[in-house]
C-alpha cells in the first residue's frame, strides 16, 4: 500500500500562477523527496528534505516539512507550461533504501 | 553518460504468457530497485538488490513475480502466467549507495508499459 496521500489529485492553473501540492504520510521518515513525472516518462528527482529540516528551496521550488503532522508541501512559483506533469512525494523510512510514494498530483499549467 | 535504460518500452501479452523485463542500471551503481506503477497511481516498491544480492522482495505481489541480478549489473523482472491485474508500468531505478544511512539518489528509467489482454 502507498505511504502518502497527496492533494489535490489534480490542479489546473495559468502560467505565472503558483502551484501548491500537499503530501501526508504515515510513518516516521529519514527524508522526504519530491519527484516529477511527465506523461510516459520516468521519474525525475526534484528536491529532498531531511527529517530535521523544516524548509528548503531550489530555484522556483519551495518544500516544507512538518514531521509532527507528517505532512509536506511543494510550492512551484511562477509556473510555466513546461511544469505540466504529475508530482509525487516519496518517503524514505530509513530502514531500507526503498522509496514509498504518494498517490500524486496532476498539474496542468495553461499558457 | 547513459542513464538507466529499460527494455522493452512496451509489451503486450496474452493472459497466461510469461514476460521478462530488462533493466540496465547506470554503470557502477550498486543498488537497483523495481517499482510497479498502476494507471493513475504512484509507484509501488517491488524489490531491491545490492549488487547481486536481493535484500528485499517484500513488495512482490505473488510468487508469479521473480527478479534476478546475477552479475550485479543488469536485472530482469520476470512475471509468469500474466494476469490482467499485472498491467502497469514497471520502473527500474539505480543508486550509487555510498554508505548505509546516507541519502542515495535513485535514478529512474523510462519504464516498461505492460498490457495484459
């Protein structure tokens, strides 16, 4: 079964707007990662946040982590049409190296 | 350098057929993972190798699923007597695994889309 649940399941916005996706997970984690998946392609790693971190930035991406609530959010600022993809959070429980993925958010950015 | 490659990219099988899916990890990567992604869902872990050793196969859904990595490089996921519920994208990922407990980024292949009729 999947570890995380993400909301919204789908999100449609205009170019230039910000997109926020949320992820909740169930067990303790070593770190949490966000991945992007374009249609018909593999997953691309975007950003990692460790369990002792609360916020991290990378370019137009901002990730927050609240371990007390077992939740994370991904903010994409000034979105572009090329950001259209599915976004998944994935947790590393720390006991093995396997990743446990959420259900994903499908983002559509209209030009 | 080349990334993770998988073949075939698409496979159509009749119910009951056996299939074999291949993964070529990034050269030198110690760890290799297989995930199954059903339509509209996130990937789900199947199995994990460190070199040729299969350290975790807890995600394999049934004994019809078998994975191997005999020389610690290329891996094959075999599904025997395929069923319709096996239809999914099968993703392979590899990581360098510098040391246990450190973050080791997983690099994903494009996946094999299996359709069982």
